[in-house]
C-alpha cells in the first residue's frame, strides 16, 4: 500500500450493490485496481460491464473473485478492503470469514451505514491482531458513489493518515476543490457522525416534504409551479445550494417517458426503511438523542411521521375506526382530517417567502440538534471530534449539503475550535441564533395557517415548539415537577435554587397530601 505517494494501488471491494458498485468504478477511475467480491456474480458482472461501457474506467482495473482466498491473493501487502455491506450481522460474518486471511497492517475501510458500536467492537477485535479498521460513513447516494461521495472516516490517529490520501482522491470536492473527507475523530466517530447526518437528513426531508404538501394542497399549486419554487429557493438565500431542495425540483418535474405522467403521482405514501431493517440510522440517531439527553424534535418528529407512513395497512384500519374509508389500504386515498386550502393567504408571494424561511429554520434547527447530539457524544464517548473537518465532509457530495448553513454559519463557527472558550453547541453562537430568531415569525405564520387547514406539518411545528422551549427559562414544567413530587416524592428545586453544573435532584419535597 505505502508506495511513494502513499496512496493505495489495489483494493478489494466487498459488497458490490448500488454503493459498492459505484465506489468500485470510482476507485478504478482513479487508477486503483479493484478486486470485487459479492455473493451475486451478476452484481460483479454488472460493474465490469459498466466499466466496459464507460469512458473513464478500463475494465482491466477490475477483477471478480468467488472466494476470499482468491480475493486476498489479488492484493498487495498490506491488503486493503473497502466494505459496502448491509449493517449488523453481515459485517460480522464477513469479518469472521476474512480473519484467517488477514495479516498485521491490513486495513478494512467499512463504508456501510454501520452502527458505531459494532464498528468499535470490530476495531477491538482487529487491533489485537494489528489489523486496522476504519468506520467510514459515506453519503450522497449511489450517484455520488460513482462520481465522488462525502466520506466521514473515524479510526485511530495512526490509521487515518494511511487511508486519507486515497480517500481524498475519490471524495467529493467542494467548490474550492477541497475534498469532502478528513479526520473526523477516533473509534466509531465516523459512523457516529454519519448516523447523525442521516438524522439531520430526515429532519430536512420532512420539512421540505411538508412544504410540498402545503404548496400542493394548501395553495393548490401545480407540480410545475412547485418545482419552480424549489428551484428559486435553491438558487439564492438561506436555502442556497441545498441538495434536498434541488432534487425536490427534479422530483416535481420528472415524467415517466412511457406514460408521460409525473413519476411522483405514482409513488405510494409510505417510507418503509425502518420496517424492512434495510437501514437503521433513523432509529439509532433518535435513540442516541434521547440517551444523550438532547432534545432533537425536528429529527424525532420527522422520524415519527416516517414510522406512521411505513405501515399503511395500519393507517387504513385506524382510519376506518375513526369512521372514514373501508379499512382496506388500496381502496381509497383519504384522510380523517383532510388537509384543506390555507385561509388568509392574500399575498401568495409573501406566504411563499414565509414558507421558504420556515423550511430554512427547520433545516438549520435539524443541523443544530444533530451537532448538539455529536457534541454530547464527543464528551461522553471521547471521540475527539474535529468539527471543522466534519463540516468540510458535509460541504459537498452529501445528502445534507446546505451551502449557506455550512459556509456562512457552521464553518466559521467550527474554525474556532482551538479557542479556549469554544463550544461546539451551535445554539451558543449568535450568528446561528440570530438566524433562528429571524426565522421564527415566518415559521409561526406558516405553522398557524397550516394547522388551521389541517396540513401535516410535524417537523415544522416541532421546530417552532423546540425554539420556544429550548430558549425559555420560564416553562410550565414547574407544574410537571410538582406532579412528580406530589405522587412520587421526587423532590424539586425552589425558584432561584438552580446552580452551575449538571442537573441534579432537587432539595425539597412538599407533603402535598398526607400519605
Ligand atoms: N443506498 C444509499 O443511498 C446508501 C447506502 N449506504 C450504505 O451502504 C451500504 C450498502 O448499501 P447499498 O449499496 O445501498 O445496498 P445494496 O443492497 O445495494 O448492496 C449491498 C451488497 O452487499 C452484498 N452482500 C451481502 N452479504 C454479503 C457478503 N456476505 N459478502 C459480500 N457482499 C455481501 C449484497 O449482495 P446480495 O444482494 O446478493 O445480498 C449487495 O450486493 C449499506 O450499509 C447502506 O446503509 C450509505 C450511503 C448511501
Ligand atoms: O445513508 C443514506 C443517505 O445518507 C442512504 O441513502 C440511506 O439508505 C438512507 O436511508 P434512511 O433514510 O433509512 O437513513
């Protein structure tokens, strides 16, 4: 591996599906020989056939291998393996079978969406044999896998310098040509941050989806007009260069060439990834938020509508119990509380501006909530996160790419990481809070009108609530604390008792009613 330019000349790609296939071609296009391994011979043949058709990948840069012995024999020492596998037991099984062929110094770069604790467990197994295991979250979907994804690696500080020169060659580049990969942190930090990336992704997706619903039904706009709005939002201002807004434009406009109909009109309203177990990042990121005691309602509420959406049959049955529909999922597309046209929108352009700012505010809140989870995890798990590198990773090639948020707010903030009074919590920084404050009147207006018209706005409304409760030191939760003390003798602090440091049990109990 470590020849003159210290970059990798040969590697094995284990897992040749949509991501692995794209990355295999990408590595090969950069002059790296890629040995393919996948249970499906067809998957490997498809990659080789794509290389034959391509102009940038000589098919001779790829070889396919039926077993690990042949795969390992095709590599140079130290051997380098890139994994693009489903999470969990698949990776454990591959590691077990691969172990007999591994030697000191060999490197595994796990580019799947693995749970960070699995990553650390495997790092522990590998390190005792001198094998290096990098947990490298990859983002951007299968198209980016082929042309340059955003890459989020975590491992010990001796291992990362060995793989970074190669990852820099293939990773997405920001507009200044700087690669979107870097030293994110130690241990499972790479997979941890990718997991939170996906949590942020879900919050942003929901906010944009809710805005779509508002425009479609609440304003009775055509798909073409909605596509135009997304295009304008993406072109300038706070949502400038937001990947998810950009693809939303395309989603509105794309027609099926066979039918001439909009593809979107044929898509059923269920997100099933959490049910199929195909992906786990949504569940893990929200579980982490709660376990780290970080309120992340934009992410969590986005996840709840996803969960509700996934089981369409259950929704149909519940709907019938409310007295609407037949209870059979495919009979009707209807609602117990059908969304209606918005009332009180005299000036559509002004409302669309409110909507743009509401979506921005929710996207920024999603980013903030994600960064606060990472900050807390960094302290609890000692990831030693390099925040500036992490924001660089997310500057291009990834699903949460949001140019304004990263360039104008987060990159300048995280450039100060070495300052003695630095905090990675974006809500302690005035540029960020200034923008959130500016967003609130727009968000309030959109949420109020939407609620009046039964529009489905979980992430937008949860963001508004979040900004209210996370910024208040006068919450109605005095009452909650009193309830706890009444029935459970859980104690409370009196007003003015609060002190610096971690939250502690209160010092007082009141005998509200004699036992
Ligand atoms: N799709 C996306 O947009 C993104 C996905 N990811 C992550 O990347 C990873 C791969 O995802 P994706 O490419 O979409 O999934 P795919 O299902 O398309 O690819 C996974 C591949 O792994 C293969 N595989 C399964 N078991 C083994 C094994 N024991 N040895 C070798 N190969 C095996 C599968 O083969 P077979 O089909 O025959 O079982 C399949 O070809 C996942 O962790 C995913 O979460 C990350 C970012 C984006
Ligand atoms: O990791 C990804 C993007 O970043 C993948 O696209 C992933 O499949 C998305 O799935 P989910 O919405 O369940 O996280």
